[in-house]
C-alpha cells in the first residue's frame, strides 16, 4: 500500500486502492531489489513527500537534482578501480606495437602480470600507465576503444563483464527518481570520458549528466576533418572537495539527493545536506563479503571512515548491502 | 500546410487537413516570428526530416544536440557585451564601500562614466574590473547579485531591461527544437555563472545545459555551512577553439545543430558540420540598424568575417535579421 501510493508515475495508480486485480501492488514497487525496512521506507517517503503538489516540502522539478558517485556506489570497485584494469588491458593490447616495453618499466611488470613489481614503480609508474592509455588519441578513438573493452573485458575474479558488476538496487533508485522528474547525475572521481563511453546505456544517464575527472583536450581542424585530441595535462579532479566544485561547474545547482560510498563523497553529501530544500543523503556500505566485498574504514580503495562517522552522527541513510539488498548484481535476479 | 505538417508535437496535427476550424494552421506555425523564406523552410525541413521515424536521416533523440552561442545569437551584444555593463554597474554599486576608488584607476574612470579614459587603462584595467566584480564572493552571492541586476538594470541606449533584448525568433527556434526532443545547450564565451543566474528562466534552458567561460572555485566547509568561493584564476575560455572543447567537456556529444553569429562560433559550427548524422549550421547576421544593430566583418564586437566567408562557401544558413525576422525582440510583438 505504501509503495503503491508512492509510485507517482502518471496513469499507474491502479494499485493504490488494492482492488485493481492482477497483483498491481507488486508491480508498482519502485525498488523491488530493496528489502522492506527503514532505508527503503525513508527513500520512498522522501520522494513521495517532495513530489506531492501541496506538500510543505514540495520541490519544483527544476530543483530535483540527484547526484551519484560511480565507483563503489553504482558499480563495484575491488580489488582496484575498474578504470585501472582498463589501463592494464590497454597496455597489453598496445604492446605488440611497442616491443621495447618487454624490457622497460613500468610496462614490463604489466606485461608480466607482476602486480608487486608494478606497485614498486610508485606513483610515477602508475601515472605513466594512465598517460599512455588515456592521452595522445582523439576523443572518438578513446571512446571507441573503451566501448570495445567494456563489451568484452571480464573482471579477474568475478569472471563477469565489468559492466555486469553494477548494483541493481541503485539502478532501480536512479530509474525511480527519473520517473519522478529528478534529473540524475553521476559525479565521480573516475574519468569523465571513460564513464561516458559505456555508462549512458548501462545506467540510463545521458552523457552530459556524467561528471568526472578530466584531462585537457585540444581542437584540431585537421584539414576539414576536425578532431579533439586528449593531451597529457590534468584538467580537473572530481573527488573530495572537488565534487561540490564539479557539481557547481557542471550542474549549477545544489543537489537535493546525494549518494556515495566513501570518504571521497563526504563533501558532496555535505553540500547537498546544506540545501535549504528537503534533502536526502545515502551511503552504500559494503558489508557483503559473499555477493560483493566487505570493506570500510581500513580499505585502501573506497575508504569509508570519516564519512561513516558523519553519516552516523547526522543520521544519513546507510544502505547495508548485505541486509538491505535482495540482489546486488542484475544477473542474480 | 508545410508548417502544419512540420509541427510534430503529438496530438496537435489538426491543422494538417486545413479544415479543422479556428485558424489551426496559424497556431501550429512553430516559428511565427520568422518570415516565410528559404531559411525558415530549411529549418523546418531539417527538423521534419531528422525526427520522422523511418526517415533515412532519422536521428535518435539522444543524439539530438543543439548548441547556441549567446551574445549576438540569443540576445544583443552592442555596444559592448552586456556582461561588461554588469561589471561597470557593480563597480558603481560597490563604490560606497571603497571611497579610495574615486582617485584610483581603473575604478575612477568607471565612476566618472569616462569610457575613453577606461579604455586607456588597457587589458590590465579591464581584467581588474572583471576580477573585482566576478571573484571573491560565494557562488550564491554572485548569482543573487546578478539576478537583482538582470531584474532592474537597463541598456544605456535601448532603455530596456537587458533580458528584454533577447531575440524572439531564436527563442522560438529553441522551443521548436525542444518540442521535437532536441536537447538545447548554450555554448558561449560569456561567463557560465553569469548566464546561469538569469538565462534559465528567460530562454527555458536548464542551468546544467549552459556552457561558458569560467574561473576557478573552491569548496569551503565553513564550519558546517558549506560555500563555494570564486577565486581569481581563469579555468576555461569557451570561445573559438574552446567551443568544441567545451562541447566535448560538458556535453560529450557532437551537436547536429549549431547556431552562432561571429568568428568566435566558427569552430563550433565546423565541429557540428563534421557530424556523420545530418546536421545544420545557422549564423545570425546582424543586418538591422533600425531594430537592432548592423555590423559584421569590421566590428570589434562579434566580428563576422571568416565565419561569413565559410558560411557562404559551405551554404550554411545565414539568417538575415532585417529580412528573415518579423520581430527582433519579444516586446515588438
């Protein structure tokens, strides 16, 4: 009844009376992969409250901005960010044209699958790998290489395509918000061009609503066949303090909903919590070592420590992956 | 008949048969302020062609990206960019708190209304005026000051509010495209925050679809009342070669429609002309010295020289303000 009433999609209220036949109440559950409980109820209550005309907390559609972190919030991020796996895969794909890499670090350790040796190359080595795989090409070449990778590359331990390792309950949340005239954005520390190449079709979030870290680019008229070339110079880091800045830069409005999973998202959640309109903050807590991974305060990837303290203190929603989510990935359904 | 058929808004095709009563053909004209002629026909033919299911040139809604320059394309820009008038007005508004400005350049010349003297201060003086009026405050303070200005400030010779000096035919074009599922963006050399403060309500283009030049900003937690502060450091110049770069950065897709009025828009039009999908380029030519201004190749503001040559050579649309537009500004209606 609660859920049927909460589903504000037009011409779809037949379940509200409870007597409209074929299990209307079930089909109108906007978040079927979330277990019933305080978090699901809080989300649905919030959306119902701020979208109901006449509500004291009504939010105009133009102000219905919802921002989602990507790594760890919309898809998995262990044992390392998937964009880094992309970089390693690309080094291997590019190696035949660079025979010298067999003897040259940091490339040698990638080709040898020697992660210990790679880590010894330090930040300089990692930056070299990122620059080699993320710059020097046109924007179209870069996007097409990523699309090909995302259509074929598999996670080393899960053995699934990376794009299958997305969180079904969060995709439902994105779609539920969209159905209620929220404009949904990704605001991630990941590369903006990396995400745009595959995320639009996977999450249903348009490219221009994807915000991320970026390197600089240059327009080249190229004798009448214009291209944009990616150059090895940092443009913007969309993480921590950079997230509210990125939101202001790309969206120009303070969100009323912000979802993250790590300390890198804390400033984004603080920023949305300072909205004068009613607002909601949600942290995804990785508590499921069986279906996904379990990590928080001491993890080197997706550290969730200060954010966890602040979420507890401010009573932000903390989605407990193990208990709140019926399924984690779409393929479990 | 052409126009009635072209209007693809659903449930609004009653005029097509020509016998549906109360002047349906007139009400379905999507561009009523454009005179009938080659340009209007070309626009309507293009939109009809690319939005008709089954058309060889059909464009998926996700790819229907249209970009508009602002200064000189959506509103006037003479005798100087209106954002510069804002800066001068702000210097005057701030002057009571800066008594020393009465004797200090470049401020003195602004307070004396001495434009000749102000120009003598050169680029350094102009930059000082822009920095003083555009940095050092929070993003919210900046937006609220601009809104107040745009609600009250009048153009020195036209005696109208600046936001009344917008081009009715171009607003109709924006709305016509939106009604046909185009996503419309502003891509302007003007300041992104300056535009976002007033342009959303005037043009019906959401803040996050407004791209412009920017200065850097910083997040400040501010003891739990977070703010974003604008700092005096250039971030991005969205002009000339910067326009395709800005499009790639903010939109992530090549436009199928690009509209401008000056050489500063040429690279944006070239970029959209290189789209593999059917595409359209439109230049607004300022030919109306009576209703607006007449200027092109030799103007210091909105120089239209190389762009005019290329538009003529490539048969891009050139809207002749004097002949193509029934009215220029909304208040003429």
